[in-house]
C-alpha cells in the first residue's frame, strides 16, 4: 500500500486544485486531458493512503469533505511554498546568501539598523536577515565563531585574527551620568573613585558564551546591577538604580531634558574606537548581501548614524 508521501506529490496537489476549480471530476478530467476514470482512480489512491474520504460521493458535484477541504488548503500553501523555494534557489545561484547574520553590539543604534534592513528588503533579495543582539567581546566572538557574517560595534583592538577584516566605524565618547535624584547628582565634582565606589554601578553583561567576558569601568568591591543591553542600562540609570558611563550620543538628549545629570569624574572621559568586521574572503567570492552592507558602511553618514551621531562637518 502506498504511503501519504507516495501520493501527496505536487502533481497530485495540483490535481486537487483543478477539481476544486472545475467543480466536478468530469470537468477537471477534460481540463487536464484525462479520462474521468483515471482521475477518479488517482483520488482513490490519495484517500486510501490517508485513510480518509476527500469527497462526498452522494453529490454529483465534487463536494469536499472537511478533511478534503483541509488538504486542499494545506496543499495550496505547499505549492506556493514550493514555487517560492524554486525562486529562492534560482536567485541564490546568482550570488545571494541564503541567510545573512549580523551581530549588533548594544552600543549601535537599533533604529538605524532597522532602516538599513528596510532598504535591503526593498531589493527583494532571497537572503534572510538575522540580527543578533550582542555586547562587548560577544560581538566579535559571534563573528569569529561563525555565528555571524558581519559584526557592528567591535572594539578595534579586538580584531587580531587574520581571517577577519575590519574598518573603523567611529569613536564613541562616554559620559558619567546619574538620575537627578541620585545621591551622586549633588556630590562635589570631580567624583573620585572612592565616592563612586559607595554607590551601585549599572553594567552591561558581556554576551560572550565562554569565558568571563569583559568588564569596563567597574571598581573593586562596588555593588553592581547587571543588565543585558545598553538600552536597559540607560533605563536603569534614568530610574536612579545606579550610575555609570553611557555613550554621550545616547545620554545627551536625556541630559538636556533634565532626566539625567552628567558628572565629571577624576578619571579621564572614556573614548573608544569601534569598528565593523566581517570574515575575510576574496572580493569576487563575497556574497551579494555582504557586498551591499559593506557598500552602505562606506558612507560616513551611515557610520555616524549607527553610533547615534550626526556626521561631523
């Protein structure tokens, strides 16, 4: 006896669609250039394999049973998906990656990344985009481990692998900030390490999967509230749950609105250079999705926007 896989072929599903469109077995047989008995036999084969009745034989019309209606619905979806797969395979053969994964550090503007994704999708490529939220060394690790094809927001000094290529994205200046009702908002400046240490710090967890990861700006013995992203760190500091360094471009609107207070510290202002990186390969063998993203990143305006900044004059 045949199995469901034997009989549920694309041709069989198309035949069921033809019967539904024609309204009867006889009309469908004529439209398909078959004798009615051959079409009826094929329908019986499907019913026997599934052990269900697809049509109500008490009517002269090809009236579907509930099981038949469900098979027609699902079969139509499968045929559409098969057509889509065929189109994707043809387009991937032209040089598009089937999937392109981008590791996005929490320092990067998510709104700008979404705008770039929107522009990419207007090309109607066959490539599926996947975004990974990463932080600190986890951003670079996602690339070197093969879990990402492009990394945005990598520390420049982290690129130490000959198989990785990178270019500077820009510099990020940080500002130490607290909520207006936080005790450090009114403490004498510049804030010393000893004073800061008495209060909770808000830190972003390193997203690296192995090892202890990086810690930045924390003092020994200081109470720490660890969150998963730079946005969560900003939210925590707005609530007065702790203090810490925030990217100036992210913090400045809240400082100007009076929701955060910038404080000078004895330590020099933190300024870091971040990059974007990808796995090295000859230009001729680069996928078209990677080529498109690298082309966008050639723009100084785009690089500044990814860091939440305006392009410098």
